[in-house]
C-alpha cells in the first residue's frame, strides 16, 4: 500500500512516497482505513532525527478512519466503526491503512467530520491535558504564552469553555484571532510581562507556555511555579520550578474533545486540507512555521 514518510534522517529532500505492507494490528491495536490524518511539528522533527528516528519510516501521528481489523485484547471497537485516535509510537498515520492504539482511540460522532476528528489527538489533546494539569477553577485567569499556534488555539477555547479568563500572547498579526476566540490579546516579545500586568492587574492564576526559552523566562515570574506548565521547554520549566504536562492519551479525553466539537464549544480550526498527493506540501506548510490553524491530509481510497 502507499504511504508517505522519509528514507533517511535529514531535510525535506528525504521525504518520499513509500510502498509498505498493510500492517497487522498487534495486541491493543486497531487497523484503520485512513480517511484523514493530521500534520504536526512532531512530523518534521521525527524526520530530522530529533526523536532518535529509525529510517525509513512512515510519518503521521493522528488519524480518523474506518476500522478494518481489531487486535487481540481490544474491546469496544469492531470492524466498520468510524474512529479517530493516535498511532502507536506516534508515527505511521500517513498511509492508506494505519495502526491506531485502541486505548487512545474513540468513536467519531456522525456530527464531527473526519478532518476535524483527525486534528484532535495531538494539539487539542495536549491542550486538554494541560488544563487538567493546572486545574484552575472557573473565574481564574490563565495566561497562554504562544496562544496563536496549533496547541494555543484549542487551549484558549477549552479554557473559555471551563469558565476561565484567558490572556494570550502572540504576534501582533494574531491579535484579531485571539479576540475572536475570546482571549485578551497581548503582543509577545520584550516587555511582555508588563503588558500582561496591564491587562491583568490582579495577576494571573496560571501560565501555560507553548514557546519556551526567553518567552518562558519572561512570563514565569507572573505566577506561582506550581501553576506554571510548559510543553515547549522541559529543562527550563523544571529549572523554574514549574512542570511538564503529562499526556493522558486516553479514550476518555478523545470522547470529551469530540463532544465539545459536536456541541460547538471547540473548533479544531482546520484551515488547510490537502489530498494525499500533496502531503509534502502539507508538511512544508507546517515546517515553515507560519501556518494558521491545523493542516490535515485526506487520503486516497485504498
């Protein structure tokens, strides 16, 4: 079957369409005929070798599709079910058929499109887990550093759905986006802490950082370290006394996210949908770093 990945660790020139066997699901796995697959920064980082990549390999960390086989020990799923979820080892979804971890899979509600569902496990899942980690009560103020990015956009929406006031830092060009999402926009960069204090004179109750480095250092003094979380810079957030965000990766989280999409409380913000033949373009769009919203690839019929 056709798949898309990379031949060797390196740059985009190592990407290629691959001819690989149809995978057999192992214990705890589903095989899915892929309808749509999300594109994430982790995909080009995998190709670059940042995760100790073994090549050649198929890329893709999240998919939506139809179950074609069920592995040993899996319950609650059957052939023909429409599902979405994460791939074992977080790679392998850009293919006509892919394996999905059953414990990180959920049934796709009819009112949620395959494209929207495929965009949920990585970015929206990370946002959901961060808010669970911080556990702020309704009425609290959350600062999201890097609120205009792929994880920031669902974070703002999910936080607002929990009754939080959200202050979001982003580039000046994303101010209108953050306002539309219900956040108070603050331009990042030098002096960001003073700008946050100006719009939140009573302080912030939690910080979720999606940038790391100097941006994290700048906002860290605004909050008790126990309410500081980051997925962008694990060593630095630990040094500052904050915490990394443990990923739940469970069916319960995916069910909750799908329900929020169905109710209109969460828009996965899929703004670029490309056919399988243009997967290279889809990944390049994300790797360029200026994409607004999620990028999803739709697969050819097998």
